[in-house]
């Protein structure tokens, strides 16, 4: 996923409510303990979600969010036209 600097992106994961969830790193996330969160990273970052359930091996999922600079557009000077 690619966003512009200052932007955010929702991350939706389907998971069993009996599991415990933890997103890392926590920087730029609206929640680190819910499977669904919103990411607002300040730089390109990989986030990893770990799902745990007692007696079972952990499951992990990673997502990379690329942050690009906000584009600057210059259309030139204002011009007046006559009919």
C-alpha cells in the first residue's frame, strides 16, 4: 500500500475474537491490540500483526506501507484572456 505523507490507511483483518492481537511497531497506529486499525505512518514502515491463542502456535501477518512525499504542482503564472 502506498500513501502520501500525512495520509492514513485503514487496515482490516478478519480474525477470531478469542485470539489476542498485537501490532508492532506501535508508531502511527490507532490501535495496537485490535485486528482492525488505522495506520498513519510518517515514513515507509512494515507493520506486523501477531495473533496468539493459548496452546496454539502464533500466527503473523505483515503489511508494508510506503509513504511518498506530497506532490507539488506548478501550473505557471495566472493569465488573463479576452474574448
